[in-house]
């Protein structure tokens, strides 16, 4: 039922991807904020979504509890957006805000050109529980990635998840760093660890293989069937050019742009000053 | 415009304030607007900026207060950096209101809903029960819970969608630049998003799952309104942060840097604030022990200047009180005052240190009083000085002497001052509430009474040098000075008499020259009598003017608060005497450089704390303004209002403290009224009906001024907003009031009729006053709960709002 959307999503992602390849990395950095936004707006879904509504009918009548979890996660996601993490995109799943789909682009180093899809699982007692889990769709050959499950060893970086101090963007950041700075202590993948220390050449070639493997599955259907799952498709100018265009020209505005607003945003304060009407010259824009 | 705003009669002040408001709202040319704003912020009239004058009026009687509040609402809605800087931000910039260790937290948002939870937890138990229980037994009830928030109740309420998937709704909403807004609720049947996200790259299909889920979610009873509040908060915050995107600085506690920020309250402002809010400074006692010497020096300096200013103020006050009779004289007096100014200053500086040491011991001995009961304790301290503490009392009673006469005079002129006697003197009165907020007392009176604790200025204005020395020594040499002070009291008497002689006609004058000032007992006795007389009189006038609906309502309010105050007086007494022991030193100790959040916040909080006695309209305006302030994304402001975990300096009252005290009062009220739940429900019904009626009839007729007409139509605050729109212009305010009264007369479901039906049969104005008091309190309870939800929603929304990038000039 969600194939339709997934396809769209695919296009979107691919456009980002291709764009990233084609143009200097920098330009992409500059626009980092944008991708998550169109992504969210994309879903044009016609699923019988009521199914998901079922399990929450435990209606805590006078409780706002659900709002808090929801907003905590929403706030986390907002933080992710604000961080502008280089080469990382995430998007919460349609079915559960506790599951986020993501993809990470590695731009240089041993894992250069790697495009790794992953899923973040957030404990439902967040933020009081353990650290979130991060699982790669395809187990990457890496000392800290479980060769079977594909799970990244997040725990070592966040031994205890502390609300207010630990945030999900840090997990994502950690997932990125791992590919640039390789750590072999207490590995989840001992083979990779040993190779890295004993035979870097072999390790490198294994990594290249692994990267190739991952990239060859790039266009596969997402492992988890979800309207918001991230998937890729080959570049199709008819579809992607326009999307790309929109991404670059997108300007966020408040929702209601009524007539009364034109006088808002007044300021005659000179930057660095705290005196009213200290900015004399330039005519204020309205 | 300046002189017009300073017209002597209240009606003229109201009119000119309303006109100023109207100007501001209709000006579209930016440079013209700039001129207006510059005038308001910087222009000085009689030493005060227009802004300060306007600020003092918020605490005045209800009509002047209402126009002033709506003017400020207009000012806030401009999202102008200069205004916000002058009103609030400059006081917050140095970050002295925050504990040093907490400065980092300024930028934190309410990630996990803790603050929101705190706000919601303040919803009084009595109101929760009402919501829940009435849902069970009253068919009609969902009306309140649902219709109010969402007309889509007709759809069978499906189970609540999963939390997680609702998240995606928000995601979507966010991404498309705020989502569908009120659309979801306004056309529920079609579940049709009103627009397809102008910003989003893909049009949203109506089938968007989040959308469906969203509309269904609303159908829950208790927290039904909450989602609406969240949406509204999001809209408000986004709009606000968009409007503020070109401000010169983020105001996040680092930029502008707290260290380079200029000393926040320039004299005129501190003057205004001190004149108006002695309780604020009284409260600062607790914190004064940790004041660094440098600050104390600064304090002394600013006290100097503020006393200077205050004397001016005092004079002005007299001028206003006697506005009709004594206007020419006030000018002369001002001059005299200025001449005398240098003299009181020298004794002032030593006294400050003495006092601060005193207050140190004070704060250590009774910290709990200062903190836990802060809001109440503090506010009646000044009063206490005048009433029970003997030595100290004399200086105060001099003031009272002045004020008593003023009261009488005012009685001749304005009938609705009846609560003044309470406020100003008799020991049985209930000073704290009056003083803290006294919404209905007339501006000038309030002003004068507030000046009172600042004894120097008051005395300075007395053109008698001998007396002056007496006075300056009086407050801190307490009991030993009794003969002398009596003497000085008498000389004040003389002055008063002199003043009174100048007054052409004083209908109420007879007999007030005797008996006061000779002994405190006699004095209070007379005050009691006076109080009774005032009460009688106002009741009589209330009856008389019942035809004039608006003023009648106002007088009812007055009466109401009078009744309340005298009723409460007994309760407070005990506490009062407790506090009184340490209070004598208080009037002197007013370090102005204590962390201070500015007159605007202080007056708003004071007013807010008195919610229970405010009329519905005042409360709606008031909560509207605070909510609007809470929309501002600047971390300094946001953390001050919405971060409930923040630890402020003990001298700084936080919003949550204020709300906590309101909550306690509501609960106390509910406990004393058995029929509270029923009344509450009626009030809710009435307001909903009001809202519906207004939304169907009026928006068409009234062209929107500069505010969005498309606020969520069905939720309560929109009702508030609606009424706001009415009150924004006096004529419309009147219209709204008449509308409301029409409702009353129509009877039906209105609370008024319900209340008055009972009382009209039995004899009595007393009962009517009581009914009004109940009415205000019940409405307040309703508004209060909704306000808390609104604040909670804002706290949450701030955490998930993305800032807007600065606009490039080109694209704007």
C-alpha cells in the first residue's frame, strides 16, 4: 500500500544522493537543513492508517503523558535538524516515532563513498531508558558493527543515557565518527578489529568490498515496510530536477501569512547596541 | 499627544489611551509607526517616559487598566525589537535575575515536557474534578470539552491514534510550515487540509493520515483542547519568531553579552516601578544579603535618584488626586519638591547600609516566609508598617492622613473608590491583596498608596524642613521617636488642611480633620467609619447607576473586591502580626539594583496574581498579553516565563510562583463554596455560548484590524481573543460588555442570571456584591485553567520550533 510513497521517497533521496555526488560537497553542506524538511512533507500516502491507532486507546484520560513523549521526540528531531550533521539524514517512521530511518554518506577516509542505511530504535521509556540502538541495514565491515545484526555499538559511547545531556543527534554523530576514526577496543566484529591492527591492507580491501556491497543494494526496497522508509532510485531528471529545484529554493515561512503581518519584524536597534532606535540610517524593512 | 495622555481626569486618560492604541493599530506606514513608537518609548512628559506612564496605568481601575492593557497588547503584537527591549529585555539582559549557575539553562528548551507538566499540574483540583465528573452525568457537558475545541465531535470518537504516529503529524505540520492550522477543526467533516503547504515541495493530499488522526484525536474530552492549544502555540511562536528574525541580536543570554549590557533600570523606570510596587522590593529583602558592595553603592545611588523621581511622582499623584480641585497648585509644589530634594539624600545612604544589615538577619531568620509565602507575605508588609508597628506606624500614618483625605475627596468625585479605605489604612483591612494588585482602585490612588513605603519621597514633598528631618530619622529610629513624630504628624495635618482648603468643594470633607493624627487608635477608628460610609455610598451609587450597564458592572466589581477584602482581612491578620515583627526596617531597604525584571513584568505579575478579583475582561486581556509574551522565541524571555525549572534570584518572582498563588486562591475559594462545580460549569457554558455567538455574528461585521482573524475559532482562548478584539477599542469594549449584559438579561444559561436570580429576591446589595465576587472568581477559575494549558503548550512548542533564518533584504 505504501509502495507509491516509497517510490517517491526514493526519488527524493536519490536526488539528494546524486546531487551530492555531482556537486562539490560544500554546496550540500550549506543546504543541510533542507533535506529533512521536504522529506517530511513528502508523504502522500493512502494507507489505512487506522491500524496504528488501535494500540494507544489506553486513553490516559486526564494525562498529558503521550504529549510529553511525543514532544520529547519531536524536540530531539528538531535538535537533529539544528545540528546540521554532515552527511546524515534521518526521518521518523510513519508507524512509530520511536523508530527513525536514516542514511549516512561517508565522504572520505577508508569508507569513502559509502552510503549506509540504518535504523534508530528509541526505547519507549525515553528519555529515561537506555541509549537508542542504531542498526545498519547491511552489516558494514567495521570493528564496532556486529557482523550479523548490523548493530553499531552505541552503548560504549553512551554508557548511561542522561536526559538533558544526551541527545539522539549525538548518536548519529557518533555513527558518523566511527567511520572516520576507527576504534578497535572490545570490538563487536573481532575479525575487523584484528585485521585493522595486523593487516591494514586486507582490512582496507574488505572495507571496499563492504562499501560496494552496501551500495549495490542501494536501490533495494527498504528492509522495513514503512511509508517513510528511505529508499533510493536512479536519477530521473523528469522527477528529480524539479524536486531538487524546490529543495534549493525552499523558503520556510510561517503558516499563515495574513495581511496584518506586514508591519511585523520591526527593529531599529543597531546590532551590538541595546538602545532603542539606535539604528538611524538604513530604512527599516517591512 | 503627550499632554492628552496626561489629562487629569480618568475618562480623558482612557480616551486618549484608546486613541493611541487605535493609531498604532491602523498605521501602516513604517516610518510613521516609528515616530509613534519613538514617542512612546522615549518622549518624556513630566520626567517620565510615556511608556512608564502607561505602565503605571495597568495597575489602575478596570477601565483605564483595560485600555492600557490592550494598548500593550497592540505594542507586543508589533514584534518590534525596540519595544521589547524597553519593556522587558533590557531588564533581563544582565541575567542578574537568574542564579549564576543557571545561566547556561537560559537557552534550554522544555525538551521533556517538564515545564509543561508543571504548568498543567497547577490546574486546580476542583476544576479537574469538574471536568471529569460533569462529563459523566451531564449530557450537555461534552459541549464544553469538545465543541469548544472541535466541532468534529459529531464523528464517532475513534480510539486515540498511537502516540508515535501522531508525532508524524507534527512532523508533517512542521515541515509544511506550520500545518493546516485551524482548518482541521473548522471543517471537520471533510477532513480537508485547507492548503497544501505553500512551502512544502509536494502538495498534501487530503488523505494524509496524520490529518485524519489529528482530527480524531481532538475528540477526547479532558485533553481535547490541548491539541488545539499546541497548534495555536505553534502558530503563535512561528509567527513571532518569523517576525523577529531580523532583530539585531538573539537575546540568548550571551548576545548581547550580559556583562556589557548597560545597567538595566534607568532612573525613570526604576522610579515608576518603585512607586508602583513596593512589594516587589520588599520581597527583595531575602536576596539583599548577598548583594555585593558595589551593587549596594549602585543601589544607594539609584535610590537617590529614584527618591528624587518619586517625590516627583508623589507630587504628581497629589496633583491627580486633587485633579479637579487643586491643579494649579500642583505645579508649585513640584518646584518646592525639587528644591528640597538634595536634603533628604545624605541620611539616605547610611540608612541603606543599616537596613541591609538588618535585612540580612531578617532574611536568615525567616527565609521561609520570604520564599514560600513570598507573594503574600511580602505584599502586605508595607501595610503592616502603618498599622501595627507603633514607632514605624507614625510615619506611615502621616501618609495615611494624606490618603484618607484623598479618599474622601475622591469619593466626592468618583464613586468607585470604595475599596480605597481598605487599602490605605485600617488595620482590619486586607492590605496585601489591595496593594499587590488592587485592580479596581483608581490609578492615582493606587499610585499614592504605593509610594507610601518609600517614605522619603513622600516626606520630601512636604514643604517643612523641620519635619523633613523628623521624617528621615523616623523610620529607623522606630519607637523612640514617638513624640516627635506625632508632632510631625500634626504638621502634616496642617499641610493637608492647607491642601484641602484649596479645594473648592469637598462634599465629604466634614469631620475628617478631627480625630486623626492624634492617636493611631482614633485614626483607625475613623478609617473604619470611613470605610463603612464608603461602602454604603458605593452601594447606593451602584444601585443608582444600574441602568448604565458598563459602569454598573464596574462598580459591582469594586464592591466585590471590597467585600472580599474585608472578608479576607480576618484570615490575614494572624499572619500579618507574625511578619510585622521584622517589618519596620523594610520601607528603607529598597536596593534598586537588585535583580529586577522591569516594571512591565512586575505589573503584569501583580495583576495576574490578583486574577481572582479581576473581571473576566481584564483576565482575558491579561492572560492574552502574557501568552503573547510567551510566544517570543528569545531565550531570555522564554526562559523567564516558561522554564519552570529555572532557579531565579530570590527577589525575582517567577510566573510559576504567581500562578501557584492564584491556584491556591482558587482552591481556597472553591473550598468555601459548595456549589463551585456547578458554577464553574455554568461559567464554561456561558463562555462557550459567548464564543459561539461572537464568532457567528461579529467577525463579519467587524473588519479585522491588524490581527489574524483566523485564530482557531472554536477554542476558548479564541474566545478570549475575540473579547480582546472588542476591548481593543473602547466602543467595541462597550459593545462587548453590553452584549454580555444582554446575555445576562436574557437569562438562560448565563451564569449571571443564575447568580443574580438568587440574590435579587432576597434583600441585598451585599448579596449582589458577593455574587459578583463569586462571578469573577468562577470566571477566573475557567480562564486560569485554560491559560495554564496555553502556557504548557507554548513551553512544549518552543522546544520543537525551528528558528527562521534572517531574511535577506532582497527577498523581503
